[in-house]
C-alpha cells in the first residue's frame, strides 16, 4: 500500500514538474533579462556567474541598416528577438538598450537591434517602416534564427512601429510575438498632444497631457518630412526646426509668413493651441500628408494583428496616455495589457514598495519569453 502511494506521489510530482517546467525555464530567462534591465548589481553578478558571456557585434548591417547583434554563448540556432529602439538620439547604443540586449543574449536569445532611419533624429515616416519590414524579413532568413521566427520587441514609438511592421502580410509569418511597452495607438493623438498639450477622448472629453520638448521636435520633423514645399517654405521650415521648441517658433511667425509659406498646412497645425483649433486644422492638410502620417498608427491595422501581442504601460505614462494602449487591446484579436507602476514610460525600475506591480511586470516578461522561445 505504501509503495503504491509513493509511486502515485512520484508520478504526480513528475506530472507537475513537466507541466510547470516551461514556466520555470521562462522565469529563469526573465531573471537574466531583468537583472540587466533593472541594473541590480548583486543579481547581475549571480546571473553573470551562471550564464555565458554574450558576443556582441556592433558593425553589422541588415537590409542596409546598421545593426547591433547580441549572440548567446555556444552554438545556434537560437530563438530570436528584434528590438526596435524608441525615438532617441542614442539609438541602439543607449546604455539601457545595450543592457537589454546583453540580458536577452545571456537568457539564450539571439538579439538584433537596428537603427531604423528616422528613429535617432525623430524624423519618422515611410522610410522607417519600410526599413523595419526589410530588416525583419532578412533577420528571419539567417540560419542562426530558430525556425525562422522572430519576436518583435520595443518601447514607446518603436513599439507602435513594431505593431505596424507585424501587420504586414509578408512580415507576419515570421513574427512569433510582439512585445511593446507604452505604445501610441493613433498618431493623430500624438500630434494633438505635441501641439496643444491636450487630447480629445473618443467620448469628446478633452484632457490635458503635457508634452516634452523632444516629443514636439520629433513630431514637427515627422510632419515636415511628409510634405513637399517650395524653397521659401523650406526656409521657414528650417527656422522652425532649428528652434528649441518648434511649436513656439511656429507661433512666433507672422500671419503673412504662414499664409505665404504654408502650402501643406503644417505650420497652421503647429500653431494650434486648443483641441478645437487642432480639429479644424488637421483635416485642412493635404490628404497625402495625413495618409503618410496615419501609416504610423497601429490602430489602423490592429484588426489584422493575428499574432500574440503583449503590451505593458504605466498607469500615468509621461509620453503617451494609458488610453492609447487600451484602444489597441480593444481591437487587436490576441492582445493583452499589463498596467504596472514598475514602468516609468519605457524604463522599468524595481521597488519593494510596489512588489505586486513588480510581480505583474515579471509575469509579463515571462509570458513574452515563453512565446518568443517556443514560437
């Protein structure tokens, strides 16, 4: 009787281990990643002692795009992650991005970090998206990539681009999961925040939302990049973009300058100070300009995103409202949102005072790594 009981307990233990083993592996990978991303010295030392040192290649190119590649120790093929940076001047060499790449490589992932055109100078447009498609397609064909499948991961505006890239019919077959932190859903909302410091909800309610100087600069650059003006208009554009705050510079122009040198209506839009003014001036821009900007909006293609999507955001993100992530999750078929105070926009930080939020962020990372590893 005792022997049968012990045999039954042993069998149950084996079943439990088998059932939980994928989670255990994913959690151990998450620890390796979080130790690097959260910059926890003691934990980093432990992870460094039990994992292999990554091999970092800085001078690679994918589809003509400068790319850093982080390879795990040992031989491939490995599960792969393509990380799209946010709109940041440091690009792939940002210390947080490098730590993330090294942490993922220590966790057994092959990591590609391209500097997509426009992401470092804030001039985001068609060229950025097209390069993202090409880089993803080429990375997936590399023999080091396990099963030709790639996880797309990113933060901020890069997370929005990752969703747009994953919606493409040719790219989609290569994407295992999209993991995004604090994306925007609709570029129109970002434009409204950048110009007026407020945005209108779907219900019509207007909410104040402060914008950073970098956000205003990047939005002005992206808008002008979508236009084709006269030489005189380009001179005015250069003056506006050379200013510390493009929106303030646009408002200092005389009405005569705006009328004479604003064929696209971009200057008029940048001069908007209220949601009502924005609502009137946005439709006045040429349809082509609006279409080019709208191509940056993942909400436009969210219904076509039939890959797993894991989003995370802070309750009070400093760049994009939480409502933007909620809009995406409401439309995309296989999307989940984690709201956690561990995040301050794109950068996570650990705090024992918010242990529940840290656990939620850890669960988010574990889910992403499980899907990324298993396809």
